[in-house]
């Protein structure tokens, strides 16, 4: 192996100068010419080596050294450009390969996505690898009504969190001063100047009806966000609906997102990365706060003493689950304990699954609202009737998002209820996918955008573009 690599580098040093001068004047050969050249060319001592062995050698050398070999001759250029090699290098990145492949094949053309995408072009993963290495990344802010997550797209996970409502109030209300304070605080905590990096921002799931008042409210909120950020000299802004970002995190561009938020649960139909408001976004008054409050009441009834709701929330996240069969679960021994830091041990029994059950039976908590499976079934019926796409399966992937959507057993129970309540034509092929990243799903969807090989490109709006389009309706 040492002698072989030595011969490789000798070949580089002897032929790189002449090859680089001639390659600039030679047009890129098509695939047939490349194969013909490969079969008829000679590499001297390398002729007996199979192509797969060449690829293994390049994997050993790494991406930078492999790229240098492409200047030696057309033979080496063809070998180095092999997609298998660069897929291997991309698979060794921090970001999962499945997510990289999804982003580069579905999102690289920019946002909004094409409603009727053409056939996927041939991709050079060597080119994609080089572009991704040069992308500066972006600041990501996912500002939910309960908690805000923020950080760099190059990081593996959010670098910070804050309790949005408690600290900033209702940021879904389009008040310039409140939004300006919110963004300034986040930039300060990240210790970064606003004018240094583009931003990928999640838009809250609110004002979801297809009425004139809700359309105007969505436009007003988005304009307030753009104005606040551009007044802070942010160079470019990419603002995408929170449910759409959660869908991207699950590596889908079409489907139905069930977002269990802080105050409510939203069922959002999405086609080619666009929220289908005209189909109808279903909303129930059951959110994470109701679940935590219900568990708190159950603990108080058992005379379990705790200092704050954060203790109850910790128990909900670590002990609670959703029963596949509620009546059968009532007959089981489900007692379990968990230790909360600085509070000690807590033991729960039926409360563990009764908490999640109020999503399916709200009356248990004294709440008058649609159950989760009823809201999702209604949305799926509307999608079926809308006939928006020639593909009748676009809405049959249901993706859960939000911290409370991580309750074990929720996806299985919801799928069971939907299959029992929907007609076969609607339920055939239906699949419920667990929350891919829990409460951080939208943040990870934004991370895919911020690390795209084409970012910021057509994904973002600059200050100049915003001013030119300020009188138009910015669709989202």
C-alpha cells in the first residue's frame, strides 16, 4: 500500500503541470466518451488495478488529496468524480447521510419548492461536497410559543433555549418592539453580530384559516419579522412555517404534520412544502401545557409534593406514555419511579398513561375539544376530497412534532385510531411517523436549509429584495 501511494503521488508530481494547462482548454466529455477513454487509456503500473480498488485508495487519501488527483489526467479526473467516492465522504459528515441526500435532491432548488417538480437531474456529489464545505452556515431561530431554540446550522444541536412566553410574551403578535427585543436578545446570547450571517427562521403555526382576516394576519406577522430583522442589518432571511420545517426534518416535502404545541395542537396539511390553508388546518385546544397541568392535578390528589411545574414536566417526559389499549392498561401494574434533581424520587402509576390519554379522550381532563384522532381524521378527509394532486397518497404520511409528541406509544395509538375510524380508501397506505427530533424538529429542518450546498441562494430574501417586493404578498 505504501509503494502504491508513493506511485500515485509520483504520478501527480510528474503530470499535474501539463494536465492542468490542457484541461482548461478541453470541454467536459460526456459519459460515453469517458468510458471509452477509460477503457483505452493506460495508467502504466496502475493498469492491473480494478476500478473498485482505485476508489478504496481515494477513500484512504481523503477528500482534499483525492480532489488534487483530478488534475493529473482525464483518467484520474473520471475516477475522482465517481459519485460513490463522494457519497462515502458525505456519509462521514456530522449530519446523517439520509438527511443530506434528501436536502440536496429535494430542497437545493430553493424555497418555495416547485409545485410540480421536474425529473431530478444528475447530481455531482463531488461538486455538492465542495459547495457544502464553502457554505458559511446560518443562524437558526425556532421561536415556539412555549420555548425558543437557537444556534448555528453547523452545530449538531441547538446551542441555547429560552422560555419564550415567560420571557418575551406572545411573539406571535406582530408587535415590532417585542420582535426586535426578542431577536436582539437571541443574538446577544449567541454573542454574534446580526449583520454577519443569514438567518433561517421558523414561522409560528397561527392564523391558520383561509379567511381574509387570517391571510392578512399572517402577512402582517411576516412583514413585522422581516422589518425587525432587516432593521438589525441581517444580510438575508429565510422564513419558513414551523410545520413545514418539521416535515423537512422527517425527510418529506408532502404530508400532514401533527404539532403538539405549548397551548394547542395543530394538524397541518402540506403539499410540496406549502401549507394547504384552503384544505384546512385543524386546531384542538389540547397542548403540552394541558398535559402538564393534568399530571400536576393527579399528583396533588395523591399528595405528592413538588416545587414547580418543571418537576412535573420532567416526570411527564420520563415516565409518561400513551397506552395502545387504554382499558387493558387500567388492569395492569404500571408503577414506576424517577428521580428529579434536587427534588428526590417520585412514583407514578396510572397517571403515567392517563396523562397522554387526554389527547384521545379530552373529557377526562374536563376539556371540550376534538380528540387528536378526530382532528387528524377530519384533516385527512379534507385532503382526500380536495383532489389537489394526481398523487392520492401525498397526505398519507402523518408526522408528529413537538416535545409532547415524543410520548412513547403515541404514534402507534394514533395510527390504530385512524385505521379504525377512516374509510379504507383514505386509510390505505397511511403511516404515522414519530417525532424525528421531538421539540427540536423544526430546528433540525431549518438546519437542512442552512447547510444546503446552494444556501443562501434562492432560499433567502435580502433587504434589497424585500424592499422591492414590499408591496407584494409574501406567500408562506
